[in-house]
């Protein structure tokens, strides 16, 4: 099983566990403090992507913008899923949340398509899934928040809507929160995240 550089803040035993996945060029510190503020007492584990793209950290390789190396993605999903399951077993949480931005949201979503029981709740900020995932009935037990920009040049709005529709088709409780801008994170997203993760 692969190992990862993480930042971990232990929380209340058997409480909430939050996994954090940064965007391209970020690291394990990008959203760690924000997650701690959202749910005080949660165990927060922020992962560092182990792929470098010109010095920018990512969770899997791509051939170009929006063109993923699907073989590499499959390897990374398998390795990360094993790591996350081990962390969950150690913490024994009552609720497991995943929060990811951009590339981090993409790897989270890809994990959920094959391992739907890892996350109870997922917050996917500006995800891009440029393929049609196979049906996954196990996602019917999950809640998903997708936040996105209507003019995002990296994650086009039709593909964001297609991902939301996919989750809905699996019976997932899905919420889609738009802002009128691009790939940047806006205050309305953070408000939606707070509402989603604290209910």
C-alpha cells in the first residue's frame, strides 16, 4: 500500500473524519485550517499529491488540460483508496467527509466511483470528470455538494452538470452550487460548504 505525506490534526475519538485533497499547485496546507474551522473537533487528514507537473503537485497525471492519463489515474485511485481505508480503520469515525478542489475533487470523485463506502459526504469544488463513469449503486448512501463557476474555462459548465446528473442517477443526495465566475473559489462556495458540512 502506498504512503503519502499528510498533515493530520487528531480530533474527538470516533467522531468526524475529514480528508482534504488540494488543487494543482497546492499542498496539504491549502484547506487544512478551513476544515478545522468548519467542524471543530473533527480529525482532519490533508493529503499531498505525489505527482509533479512542472513542480506543481497533483494526484494523478494528465496529458493535457482536460485530457487525463487514465492508466495512471486507475493506479492512483487504487493506491489512494487503500490508504484512505487504512486511515478510516485507525480513526473509526462515525462520519467521513471528503473535501477536494479541482484536481483534488477529481481524484475524490474517481475514488467514489469504485469505492463508494469511503466517503459519507463529498464536497467537490470545481471538478472535471471528462468521461462517463459506470453506474455505482453504492453512491445512493452518499451526499455530494458540487461547487462550480458558470464561466470556468478549466471545468466547463456542461461537464459539471453532467457529473451532478450522474450522481443524481445513482440515487445520491446531490446539491449543485454555481457562481457566475471562473475557476476561483468564491465566498458563496464557502457559505455553501459550511451549510453542507455542518448539517
